[in-house]
């Protein structure tokens, strides 16, 4: 028999603003892309031109990112030539510099203080030590921007020349928003798709339009 009373579902409120949540999400998306790119570039150095793949080092089990990152520095960054080597080595330094802040966001408990309503803090315990880090929304925005720059330079250490070369090799490029526009997918106010387009013809488009 159905219940005559509606069940109340309660949710924990993180006390984060929409802007803070936006940049936290952006930070995690960029960090994940960095870890993936570093891993793929590193494992590519073990792929032989002929024969089977050799025994890979334990660090490439990808359990801990720092192990993969150090391998990447030795096998990719340090072996690059000229300006590209300098750029890649700078990315290694920057990733190491930002790692603690990322870990604070990923593994800490969020809290705020009446003493400074403009910042949020994360608290975590590591090796019996309580670690607290503070972030304003502007700090999070700057963090996200620095990770975006790392992501670009990891892929294109030669700058716009490497980007142009990669696009030529791909034979073309279309953005997610452009694809949504061309296929008639529903989009949000920024033009990003919110769902896959229906299989029905889009009014005003097609051969007979």
C-alpha cells in the first residue's frame, strides 16, 4: 500500500557558491586531462618500433601520479630538444608546485569561517598532521587558468607551430559547440549541448530545406 506521507530526502550543503563550484570542477577536469596526457606520453616511449611491448616499470601501473610524472620528466621532458625541453621541464615544475593544492581540494573537508567570508578552507589529515589550505574564488580561478596553460603546453610545447602541425595531421577540427549547432542538438545558454540530437530532421536544415 503506497505511503500517504511524502518521504523527505535531505542533502548536505557544501556552502560553496556557484562560482566556486564552477572553478573547482574546472580544476578537476584539467587535472584529469594532465594525468592522462602525462601517462600517454610516457607509455609511448616504451612502445618499440618492432616486436612486443617490454616489461613496464611499476610506476606505470598508474596507481600514483607522482611516479608517472617523474618517469615522464626523465623520458619525455628531459629528452626533448631546445625550447621544447625548457617548456616541458617548466610544466613539470608547475605541476609539482600545484600538486598540494589539488590534493587539498580533492581530499580535504570544505569549511568556512565567520572571520573571512570571502574564502573557503579545506582541512585534511596526512601522516598525523592536520593540513589546512585557504582559497578565495579568485584563487580557484587562477588555479584553473594555470592548469589550462599546462594542458596546452604539455601537448604543444612548440606553441602555435605545434598546434598548427597537429591540426594539419588531424585533417580538420570542429568544436563541441559547433557540432551541436550543425546537428541541431539542444544547447545551454553558452552553446554547449545538453543532450544528443534527436534522429528526426531538424527544421530548416537538410537537402530539401
